[in-house]
C-alpha cells in the first residue's frame, strides 16, 4: 500500500465520527441513492459522517486562512467557495457519494450552502463530438470542453457573484441548449465527474488545480462492470422505455441481448476509459473510498498532508 496514504478499515474510520449527529433519515437517503446502489444509513453514519466532519474542519481552516490573507493585504474579506472534486468510474457510485456529501455538509452551521455540479455538462455537444469524430469516446478526456470547465472553476474560486455551468441530459444523451446551473457564491461546491483529477491534453491548467480536496471512489473493475451491467438492465425496463430517450432502442432487446450489449459497451468504452484515463488519477486524490462487491466501503485511504 502506498505510504503516502493513511489506511483505515471500516471500524477504525467509524471511530473518527466523534459525536457528529446523524441528520439524514431513511427517506432522505432514498432520494440520494443511485440506481441499484445499496448504501445504508449505517454506512452514512460510519463512513460519510466522519468524512463530513473532516471536511468541515478543512473548510473552517480554509476560511480562517483566507481571512488572515485578506487582513494582511488590507482588503475586505472575500467569499471564496471551498471546492471538492469527486472522481471515479462510470457506475462506481460517485454520484451517490456526491449527493450524500452535499446533504451532510449542508447541515453544518458554518457552510449551509453547498452546490453540486457534474462535469457531464462540460461534454461537447453530440454535434461537436460527431464533427471531431470522437462520438465513441464520449466520457474520455478529449470529449470535454476543458477550457470551459477551467473557466467555470476559475470563476468560482475568484468569488464571482454568478457563474453558470451547462446542463447535460442523460435521457437525451446530450447538452441541453440554453439551460444552465447557476453557482452564486456558495460555501462549498462539489464537482463530480469521471476525469476531474486529470487535465486536458496540452493544457497548463487543470481542473484539479482549483480543488481544495478530492475524493476518488474505487472498486475492482470486475465489480464495477457487474454494477454497470445491472444498472443497464434496470434502465432497460425503466428510463429506456421512454420513446424520447436516446437509448429507447435498447428497451426492445431481449434480456440476453441486453446483457451482451451492456458487456460490449463496457469492454469497448467504459472499461477502456477506466483503465487508460480514470484509474491512473486515483493516487492524486486526497481520499480514496475502496468498495466491496456489495457497494459497501471496506477501506478509507487518506493522503498524508
């Protein structure tokens, strides 16, 4: 195990919760879970509450340092959001991780306003991907408008009163024209995406340069593939049934055909992206959440600071 990280098993990490109260109910958690994920209130209490406590301490320290700097410079205290990056493979559970962290962090009194942005909105439109000949590389680093993402993060960290992020529709499998999420000086911004810990090709500035803290959600590739296929089968019977869904054609597949199609997509696209682009950024994270085959977190690795 890399000695740059402190390693905690489930029980040891849980002890670091201290007296942090559990403020989420089962109903709250049900709204935060991703498709086919099995996160429980017990795991929220033992894994995510200690993490929220750690982040609360980091945010408070960052706010204090910012005030010291402003005092030294003789200028009014600036309101600069604390930015957290969450990375990991397709289907590994990074979206659920981000939503749970958002819910928990927003309940701390010192930073009640927590925004969540996904980098899907910074993908090039399908028209542009087709023009570049990389439609089959969607989700790979080259499919993102990295310059626009960096400009967005620079605006957030500069304390701009209003910064807009484009919005992506998974149903349409494309950017929604004219639609945006507005970030207006929140206390914390969580940025979730596949390759947020990696910079664009030829760029001297990376998205991760703007992160104050980063989390990588990790699991064995065989497990992630199983989760991806399982999610695909569930979507085939739900979201894909909508005639307006980009993937509506998959709803007509037999179970055997759907299984084979999902496996092929994994082997030719998502698995390749994981091995070539996502997994190599894991060690850049400040904290790594390692999952077991049942989605439970077995180990937490915290980078030494």
